[in-house]
């Protein structure tokens, strides 16, 4: 396992805009997909398991490298439970509207020198704790928006769960009838002499690459990682419409 802040080298900068922002366990090998919850989007079944219209271009571009939980049938109390999580997230966020308090409490800005529409402030201690239990008052990440007048304007939080968590475990945290968790998967790490491929218009390697199987990756001399980081979910409590609170579109602002 690798620390999130040291996992990627400068050669992975293009990937790091999205990936270093995601706390968790780093690149993993040897974990079978059969132990993972969710639906793999790498096999051309996107229409069967995910409404792509709910994603922004950034997420949709990674469709071959992502697993998303299916929608479960709604059970009594599901929405109430989800709303309770949102309320606690919103209460926690009040303190962190001033980003300096986030830094004081151990949150670290991912790629602070890189211009980004959304900045992840990550808390390693909260990320580790989330493997064992769910505490909505301790999000793994705080999500800040870059606006014209304010660089760090808080818009949401990100919660995580261990990489091989079951659907039942994820549902217990935030019901799958209300929200969908996702995990980044099928990462082919480029060999040292081909890292420039990450920045190609049509890359083979990385989260936007055409390679998403172990055999294809090894045939190109790469190192295959079945999954990256943890299961994750974004929560945007300031949205007026509840269906947008668990949006999978990070390309639009969720603070108004």
C-alpha cells in the first residue's frame, strides 16, 4: 500500500488531477474482482448498469475504468437514512467553510499548485478510519470549488469505504436505492519508458486509456492494477433538489 501523496510521480501529473485527489489505498495488485461490489463498466455494458447522463464528461471518459453500484429497490426508511447523512455532512461543513480550519484539522490539499475546478482536501486519518466504520461527521475529503471570486469555496464532501466492501456494506452506509458509490478500476500502469503515453490524445495507459484488461496490459509491458483507491461517494448538501445531492457530475458547480 502506498501513501496517497507519494503514489504518483511527476510523470503521472495528468492522471493526478483526478486521481491523487482520491484518498485510499493506492494502486493495488492481486485483489480479485470477484470480491468487489458493484458493476464493472469496462465490458461495454454501460447501458445496462449506469445512467451515463447522470455523469459529467470527466467521469464518463473513465467509463472503461470504473465500477458503479447498481440501483437497489427502495426500502422503507432509505430516504430518511440518506437525508440524515446529508444533514450531518452539512453540519460538519459549517466549520470548514473557512478552508484554513480544514488545514488545521489535518486536511491536505491535493495538488494545490495545479489549477483545478474542484479541489480535494484529504484527511488520511479519516480515510483509514472509514475502512472500519462510517462516521458522516468525518469525511475522507472536503470538496472545494474554484470560483471567480473565491478559490476555495466549499461545496461538498467525499466519503469512502474499503476497496473490497460488499454492496450490503455500502448500502448500510448510504442506501443504494438513493445513491450510487463508484470505484476506479482496471488501471494499466505504463512502463517507465512509455509514461508520456498518459498525455497522448488517445492513450493506452491510465484512467483514460484503451487498455482495461490484465492480458492487454501485460502485453504492452505495463503493470495491471484491478482497482485503485477505495469505494467513494460525493455528497453535495447545498443542492436544492435532493436528486442532485449525490450527483456523479463533478464538472458542474454544486454550490450556488
